[in-house]
C-alpha cells in the first residue's frame, strides 16, 4: 500500500491499485510465481496511474539546476538577451 501511495499520492487511488493487483495475484498460477512478493510489487506499480504533474518528494527536495522561467530568460544580470 505504501508503494502505491508514494506513486499516486492519493489514498483512494493507491487502495484501488492494490486491490486490482491482489485480484490478479489470486487468479495467477502459483506454480509460475517464483518471487510472489516481487511479482505483486511490480504489478501494483504498473497498475498505479501516474499523475501528469506532482510536487517534488519531501525526501528529495526541490529539483536542482532548475531556474524560474522568467529568471532564466533574463540571463545573468537580470537583462533580457537581445
């Protein structure tokens, strides 16, 4: 559940993905699952809808090297390039 929540950022979407993965696990052939935990993790991650845009993770902090678009257009001294 935590993995799905980290991917989608919503409890409801995460719960939906985990339930869908569990249903797939129940219908899978247990003899062919070499690593059930890894299989379930992979299926859950693939079922999670990816948000188009999300804020940066608090663990990683803001993206490095990115500048505000207006500031980047002005150049070094705050003057727009000609």
